[in-house]
C-alpha cells in the first residue's frame, strides 16, 4: 500500500538532509503524482540530499545545461516519434512539451556523443510527464541513460532478447513455442521493444508511472523480470487466442489486470533465478 502524500512531503521538507533510503522504501510502493518528479530527482542523484547543497547544485545544473548545444540532425525524428507515442493524449501533442523534449535530447547527444535511438524517446517520456523543469529533466534523463548503459555493456539487443527467450523457455515453454510459430510475430523485434522501450507505449500511463517509481527506487535491472511477470499474468489469455485474433497486437498493447501483482511476481521470478544460480 502506497504511503500517503503527507509522509512524502515530511521527508522532502527535512531541514538538513532528505533521508534517501526512507524515500526509496516509500517509492517502492508508489509515489503520489504531486511529488513524483521531486522524489525521482532525489533518487536519480540530480538533486543532492543535503539542503545546504541543493540551491548551488540546481544553479550549476541550470548553467551547464544552458551552455549545451541543443540542435541535432535527428531533431525531426524526435518530434515524429514523440507525437506517435500516445497520439490520443494532449500532453504528447503539446508544442511546448515537444520542444522541451527535443532540446533535452539534443543536449544529451551533443554532450555524450551518443547517437539517436527511437527507444530513447520512450525512455524520456515518463520523466517528462513527471518533471517540468527543462534543466532538471535533462539531469534526470542523463542519469537514467547512464544507469541503463551500465546494464547493457557488451550486450546487443539480439543477445538481450535471446537471454529473455531462455528464461521464457524455462517458465513459459508453450507460450514461447506459440509465439515462435506465428509468422506474423518477430520475437526479437517485439521483445526488444519491451526491453529497450521500457513498456512506455505498451501499458496505460498510470501503470508505466508506477513501474518507473519502482525502477527509480530499486534499479532498472528489474525491468526484464517485470516483462516476464506480465507474460505470466497473461499466459492463459495468450494461449487461448485463436487464429483470427492478432497475437502481435495483443502483446504490443497490454491490458494487465493488476500491475501490483506483476511487481510482486517479478520479485518472485528474480528470487527464483537467484536460487537457481547458486
């Protein structure tokens, strides 16, 4: 059960130091929308826990962000992908938001030397929904990208989905066989989108935000276990699909009965794998 907003506000208003570990424990149960962005900024190390350092750190971030070149050759692709994420949601059609996202991504690519990837648009989306300040959004995006980069060093997208298929074969062999036998379903493409796109376009917004509360608090390493847990929760429904139903569409646009149950089961999957590895 999520902690009430008053508990979060009490932690955030600490006079000397924000207790990060307590904030992290609270975040694992979900964060109220009103304080979600502020909590994420602390947990992503964008804002220091020391109140004495917070003002100077914010000013330093603002000045360093202002100095960055924000133009880049793939800016039009960001605009296109951003609008496609959720074409029915006003937030994703807002010109001010779209410009902010494009600026942040341009600044990130120019300061890191990384190249544009359409999945990066899916990664910045939950952050942009929670964090309105452009410089802070840049800091949060940069922090998340660094954390994700550490997880995928020396791992190609194909290898990631192959590893995912290995876990699937052990836990959901009949479902894996069904997916592999469907000529219209590209296993590696579908689950690469799940794994690298962070399910941003596959789940309702409120479910995505709750997942990110957990990822920011626990670590993004947890994401593949969430993906497997979702498959287990939907296993019976997927196996009942007949030839007239579109398997590809079903696993691309998910309707999960309980995202809280998904998270509990994801913990169980991780624990079981750790036991097997011993």
